[in-house]
């Protein structure tokens, strides 16, 4: 049985999310949840905790005269009241009911909440989480009125929309570094042809091309090219040859594209029933 080799924390995820540059073009206001439930500074801590349990959230912004002045979290409540519930206070009368979370939220709130404006990007929020060590971000207007809330959960959900497109494996063998066109250009040409062909054969998993060259008596080089596209159903082949490698390569790709289109699976037609006269 294999043991644990490590752990991934929320801080690790946030550090990685800050490297996702795609978030720089995503407005933070598209991620925020609104409206946001808030409490006044004089509200009881016990009531705030009850709301968290009932509504299943862990951050409550605290407002004063409609402006954001702080935030209370489930974590801050636990850290403040870490004394076991069974412990009694000296001087308590028998049968006297003592609140489990006495006091007001203004006394334990974080007075430096993480805020951004309406023009912030999702990347700004992600890097703010990382740099400030906060677990919630509030979007506010110029008067610090709350517009919405963003947590790491919304950032992770947004990243799921950015899926890395898997590149089709392309192998080109026999192309030397001295040839006049780059390998990357050749591979991209192959991928363009195969991408168009995937509409007909989406099961293609790999393409390989072999280039053979031979010298003639006049010091000219002749090229023979073969291509093979693989799929679970078999392979599709194409060939081309010529004195000019670039022209031969383009001819090979044209032939390969036609071969792929020709192998498009045919949709079974309806079988017409033959009518017999009696």
C-alpha cells in the first residue's frame, strides 16, 4: 500500500492560478456572487455564526452606514472562542444560560478586507488572494458599497472553461537541420491539413512523415516522401516525390488530405424493400 507523498493546499492552488494569464482578460465582475448578505457592526456574533451554518457560507461582510468596514469569517470566530463549550466561567450562577459566542461582530472583524473595484480582472483577484492571504474578495464601488463577493471557488470554476487543446502528435523523419524550411513550419502545415481532415476522420491519433533523399550524378537531390495517418480503424497512406522538397512536401499533404476525405465513413442508407406481386 502506498503512503501519502504530499498535500495540496488552497495557497498552492492560488499560487498556480496567478500564472494563468488567461484570467487577465476575464472581468472579475463576471465571477462575483451578488447580492451579498451583510451585518451591522453591532450585530451579535452568535447570530452571525447561526447565519453561516444555516446559509452554508463562511464570510460575512460588516457594514456601517452602508459602507464596508470589515469582514467576519468562520475561522475568526473559532479562533476567538477556542475555549471548550464545557468550560464554565467563575461566578456563573447555576442554571444561568450563558451565550456560547458572546459579543458583537464589530469586536472581532477583520478591519482590512480585500477589496477590488468594478474594473478589476480575475487575475487581479487571484494575485490579491496570494499576496494578501485573504480567503474572500469584495467588489465595491467608489463609496465602498458592496457589489459582490468572490472566493477561490469561483476562480477555480472559471479555470475549467480554459481547456488546453491537445496537439496532434506529428513526427517528421529525415528532415535535416540544413534544409531550407524549418521543422516547426513543416509540422504546422501537417496539422492544418489534418485538422481539416478531422471533420471526416475524427479518430486520427497520429501522423508520421518519412523523407528520403538520394543524390544523382549531377549532384541534384531527389526526395521521396511518405505519410501515414494512424487511427484505431487502420492507417491512411500518401506518397509524393520530386526535386524540390517544398513542392514535394506540399504535394504530399494535398494527397494526404484527399485520402483522408475519401475514407469518411459512409452512413448506411435505407434498404428499399422489394415488392412482389401476387
